[in-house]
C-alpha cells in the first residue's frame, strides 16, 4: 500500500507540473487551477506515504522519478529538445532510484 501511495503522489505531482506548463504562466484558467489541485493532492498523498517510509528514502524516490517523469513528458508531449547527454542523465537518475531501492531492501533484512 505504501508504494501505491507514493506512486499516486508522484503521478499527481507530474500532472500538476504538466498543467503548470499548459497554464502558460498562469494565464489559462483551467490548467492553472489543476496545477494547484494536483500539487495539493500529490503532497497530501506523499504525506501519508511518509508514515511508512523514511523521509530521505521517499523524497529521493519522489524527486528522482519526478525529474525523470517531467523530462520524458517534456520531450514527448511538448517537443522539448533532447540529446545524448540528457538521455544519459535521465538514465543516471533511474540508476540512482534503483540503487536506493536495493539499499533499502538490503538494510531492512
């Protein structure tokens, strides 16, 4: 259940960040409103996930997957430029998230 909460929180944060881009500097009403709705939802769910996770671990997952997610969304949906260095950097973030998961598993045994 804790992983589901964390995943939903991350997805809500990604939706909020995407809506922020779509709001065009908060000049479009509905994307602007949804930005704050999704961010509030994401942070609230993250708060509940923190009851089951260590802060340092959960926040690293939250931030790492958030950065990776918005990078992919930017490239795919907003046609943001990318190059090999950007792709390698995203893969390094993924490796860091995987390493954190492995370290959490081995330390809890």
